[in-house]
C-alpha cells in the first residue's frame, strides 16, 4: 500500500489528521529523513506530504507517525495497576502485539463524519522499554465560538494512547486536552478528563487485556516521602545540635512547663509540646546554618491534603515562606491528614517539567502543570522514579508482615 494507491477520500482523511501535527512532532520526520523545515507549519506539512509522495519518507513509517501525532502533547496520564498477582506474566509483548495487530484499522480509513465507535488504529512494540503502545481513535464532538452569541459543533476524531508496560506491570492511558472538546462517544466532557478515562479502559479490558483495577495505596506514603526528601535540611551539624538539645535540655524545659498546669503532664500533651519545641529549635538552626542540597528525584511546589481542603503552594504570589516555615507547614499537613495531591518538578538537564500527581481509588494520574508538550521519554522517567518509591514502600511493608508472621510462630512454639 502506497500514498498514490489510496482513494481521494482516504487522502483527505490523512490531511485531516496531519493538520494536528505541531512543529516539535514534525521535527521527527524532518530529522530522520532530511525534510526541510519551513517558517510556517502549514508549509512544513506540505513538505512532509511531498516526502511521502515521492518515497523520501516510507509510507508505513509515516502512517505510524501520524497515529502518534498527539502522543507527546500536554497529556493527562492515568496509571492503572492490577489486582492480579500474575498480571502480564502469562503473555509476552510479542504475543499481545500479534493478537491485536490483526484488529488494527488504518487511520486513513477513518473519517470524523462516519466514525461511531472506539477503534484501534496502531500497535507498536517499544522493545527498549518493554512497552506496547496502542493508539485509539474515538468519535468526538468539539465546539468553537462561531461568534459572540453562538457555538459551532463539529464532529472530531479524538486520539488516545495506552501503554502496556511489561517492566512496571502497569497500563498507562494518555489523554490529550483537546481545545473545545465537548464529548467523546456521546459522553459529555466535564471539568477534567478523568470522567472520560473509563471509556478507553473499558474498551481495553473488554477487547485487549482483562484485569481488575487495584487501589494504589502505596502512593500516599510515596508522596509523603517525596515531600520529606525535598524539605529535609541534610545538614549533620543541625542533627547533632538537635540531638544534644533533646538529650540535655528537653526534660528540664518540659518539667518547667508542666509545673504551671497539671493537665500538661498528660502523655499526649507532653508529646505535642516536645515536638513543637524541637521543630522550633530545628527551624531556627536551619535559618542559621542553612540546608545542604542533595540529589533528590523531585522538587515539590504544591501539596494538598484532606481531599484538597488544605493546600500549600510554593509558587504563590506575594511574600514567600522561608524554607523552615514551608517545612513546618508541610510537616503539619502530613501529620494530620493523608496527602491527596502533590505538585512535583522533574528535571531533565536544564529543563523543568512540573506535574500534579493525584491518587484515585482505581488509579493515580500525572497531569502536566503547564501547557507545553512533553516527550514520552520524560513521562516514562517520572513514572519509573515513582515506581522506585513503590517498590521501596512495598518491600518495607512486606518485610514487616513477614517479621510479624515469624514472631507469631515463635509465640506459638513457646
């Protein structure tokens, strides 16, 4: 199959999808096949089409590239884990690829006016990362302002992507925040794309790979750990002084405080007072001796707890909190409620990629905090770093459960 063997209606379908290719996505073909870049995006698209027509760009390569045109946009990523312990253990990438390759409908056969159901348009093996990338097209409606008083509704092909990660044992759904998106498969879009994620996951579990969603409970602990690492002072001198203060001064201070009120001698009161005094002293030492920077996976700019009712935002306007003040706020939030959302910054050389990490009962999501696009490799790197926290946390809990079990056996023998 080649470009000139396609009927006119298929060529129009290719033009329809190609119009969504931005400069960063076109750069892939321009670099790979030495296609000249033009000042205007429209002219660059024409150059790419000419490359396809005259064989400079292989047709199959072009069609696969076209299917992925919105893979690296300002996506929301939804990460699903399986309840089944043997998930992905009984099937290989090659087997899953072969099972679904035969169900692919070429994207050039799809037209927004005739598409009426979610359709698989591409399956790609990414051997270097043990991933299978599946591309889907879904019928959608978008609306644009025709004038000040009316909206124009148009049929649209919405592209979504699912990555089956055999290394991390997850299924990751990529949804693009299309401008003016009104509905997908007749389901209206609300404020967030979360309300539409189930459409693609239902298709996936019904037609490609069945599994049961698992509550990612480890994420609360991971988010707390990320915050703790970011706000840790890492200064051994401060630790030394704090420990000396606790050993030599704290008992005398508590005795003096409790002298004025007998109720203060209650255990919970004493613990709160000790913690408060320690934190005040440590915060002053941080201001005096400064924190020491270390290599950490993420920086933190946002933290929400108690279902988002309590929020700390590092980049708010106005006078900012000091490091010590921020640390105190974060610590109190962590102590009194589970973390719900956290804003992290991932660094790649001199670039910053801010994301909101949010936990749900059936998945957790990764949402870009800015409108810029992101390479898939960056998303993969963030998810792998989060996965490191998961393994660390689950291994600790697994060890603790094993230790408890062994103690129960010893008690029984006694």
